[in-house]
């Protein structure tokens, strides 16, 4: 055996021991096949040489395989590695990984093809893709927003989260999450807190406010889990649940509970007021009626008239209290009418001062007036003015048991008319001023001074109907000033 034959034998041995199938194709026929090629295709050399190289190619792949071979033979650029399907003798379909190169064979061009069976790998890859697609479909259809974040940049978001914040998925991927937070500084601080929690426990959760694309703020419960334990730098999977409606419902429920609590307090105050304020005049009326009933003939005329006046005063007091309760009912039902018309402000206020003096003839205080308003004819609702200043002047006298001057001032301030009622009375505790205009509220320092707790609630509503404001300053033991701007 000469040297050339030895070398050829050595090459043939290498080819036969090759771990891949190896064939040479020339003129549409197999002209060489190693043992591994026949094993992979479950045939023998004689059958392969007789069948032609396309015989074992899957019918759906034959056209492009043949086209690619002719392009290669023509010198065109085509992929040298690809995957195709082969049909075995028993009908099984197997996936082959193909590597092709041009070689000379017997003085003519031919293709040398290496191939291996990658069916299991292909099936595993397809199964992985199918599982991945299924997982992605599940994640996209989840009821919560899901985000994969690395270094606080969105790497992947599901459809639910994109819809939640009003952006497309493409707009969200690759950008920092700061764009979804209402405040950059708060976002920075939040990042520090979340990182500390993730490093310590691999998880972080909390209720936060996010910002939609249209600027609307909403509340979410967000919970993060490290992809790699205690290592937020490797990535964090966040879930977001929109809890805005739930929080609104809880707020509405809380408001309703507070309103119910306030209503219960109002009922309690009303019962306490009526039991106290009505019992006294009723007792006086009853005792006066008994005196007339049993001692009428023996009583002097002057004393009888005094008893009758006591009855009348008691009835009037009860009537005033009922009128206030009914008036407050109109206010609460938004039935109190506002009908402004030109009024002589000086005359009305003088009448109010005289009425207040008449209601409190035993008062040790006197009312001084200073009407410096530029015009006396103004547009006001006269009835509401009586409700406002009748109550304020009456209170100023009533809650000044030690006497002192009550000042009633009227001035102009631009387009507004400013009214001030000041006294030197018992004053109001500072912590009770915010509740001063609530129905049935009475300050804790009023002692046995009579009152219903309705007057200032009516005053506030009458001022509101005028579109005005009322404010109060007070020092316990030194006096109180109410300022009304209409």
C-alpha cells in the first residue's frame, strides 16, 4: 500500500469514527456516507446511494433545502448551518442540525454535510417556548400589575401594569420607575427603604401613591421579591394592586361612621338641651298656673298680673327655642331662603341693638355703637341680618354677667361691609373655638347661663348664605370678638 492509500485509509478511519453523520452529495446523489450517518437515518449505504439525497428530507422542507443547495453551488452566500427535518424508514420525523461546506470530489464540486440529531433538544426548546408563552400569557392576564426591575429600571412589565398606569409596555420598558411616582425626592427615599428591606429579608411591601400618564394619582399595594435571595441588584419582581377604590370605600365608610357619631352626639345634645331648657319654663308655668288655680281669689291684682307675666315669659322663651329648632331644621334641609334687597343698615342695626337690650333688661352691660360704613343702603337679607346680629348681640350681653361694654362696630373694607361685636365677658376656651358653630354646642365654661347651643349654628349658615365669612377671637375671662364680613 503506497503512501497515498495509507493517508486515504487514515482519513476514512477518522471520518468513520466521527461523532456526527457525514455525507458527500454530488449531482443530487449521495456519493459517500459514514456509518454514523446510516445509523442516524436508520438505513444502509446501498439504499442511501440509490434513493437520492432529497428522499429522506421532510416534504415540507425539500423546496428550500434544494433551493439553498443550488444557490451554494452557484457561488451565492447562503447559511452554512441550519436545522431541517428528516423522515426515517419507520416514518419517524427527526430534527437534524446541518453544517454544509463545498469540497472537490473526484475532480468535480460536491457538498460535504455534517449532521446530528437534535430532536430532543428541539423538543425541549419548543416545550420551553410553549411554557414561557404560557407563563407570559398568565402573567399578562393576571389581576395585578407585575414588573421585573433591575436597578430601579423596568425590564419587563405585564399588560395589567401598563393599563394601570396608562402607558404602553414599550414606553415603560428600560425607563426608571421614577416617572410613575409623584415626587422625585420621595421616590429616592423610598428606594433606600426598599433596598434595606430587600437586602435584609428579600421582600419589601407597602402602600404607595403612583401617578398615571394623565397625572392622576392613585394608591397601590406594592410588594417586591428578590430574584436572587437578599440580592436586589440581581433584579426584583414587583406586584402592584390598585387599592384606590378600596381606600375610597374605607374613607366613605369612615365619613359615614363619623357622621353617624355626630348625629348621635346631636341627638344627645338635643335631648340634654330640651330636657334642661324646656323643663325650667314648663316648671315655672306649671307652678304659676297652680297659684292662680288655688289662690286666685286671695291674690292681689298686681301679684296676679306678675304671675301671668311669668307665664307669658315662659311661653315666649319656649316659643323662641322652638323657633330656633325649626329654623335650624330649615338650615339643615337647605330650605333657608336668601332674598337680598336694599336695606337701611343703620336703622336695622339700631333696631337690633334695642331688641337685644329688651331681651336682657337685667344685663349689667350696655351696647355702644360706631357705624362708620360709607353707605347705609346696602343689599342684604334683612331677616338673615336679624338672625346673625340678634344672636351675636344677645350672646354678648348674656355671657357678660360681670358687666362691661359691648361694642357693635360697622366699617367698610373695599366692597365688603365689616361688622364687629365685642364683649368683656367670660370668653371661650381656645380648644373649643373650632366647634363653636356646631349645632347644640355650648362652651364648657357657661355654667348655669341659659342657652340652647343653636344660635351660632344659625349665625354661621346665615353668613354663608350671604357669601360672607365669620371669625372669632377670644380670651377666657377677658372677652370675645366676632368679626363678620358680608
